[in-house]
C-alpha cells in the first residue's frame, strides 16, 4: 500500500459498502464531514477525532529563506498552516501493521 493515495470517491465507495447506502448519499456525507473539519480549522479551532488524531492550526511568523539555486535571500510571508498529531491508538495500529 505504500505510495497509494485514497480519494474522496474511494472513501465514498467504502462507506457505501459498509453502511449499505446509495453512493450519492455516501459521497455527500464525506463532503459534509470534510467541510465541517475545514470550517473549524478556518476559524482557528482544533479538530480532535477520537482514536485517530488532532488537526490544529499553527501561525508561522514571517522569516527569511534562501533560494537554494542562487543563495539569494527571499522573504517568506507569515502564514497559517494545518498540523496533524496522530493519536496513540493510530500510532500503535500503524506500527503493528508495519512490524516496527
């Protein structure tokens, strides 16, 4: 499974199979969940999903970076970024699968 990306459509198909709902309903459900998460993050709120992890918004200050090709200093604007911290349950699950 390394290198594989799961899409919204694949998530909707998985929900359709497990919950036995029409695919359109499952796709709408996935979209609504993602919109709620994005909306909360946009407001600066944390999103904690039990047994999965926590999404947080962090504010980064403006800083000076360098163009690696020319060595020229380039200002990097202040910005907000989303971070994810996996729960201990998720970490244990992933490590038990990979055998690490």
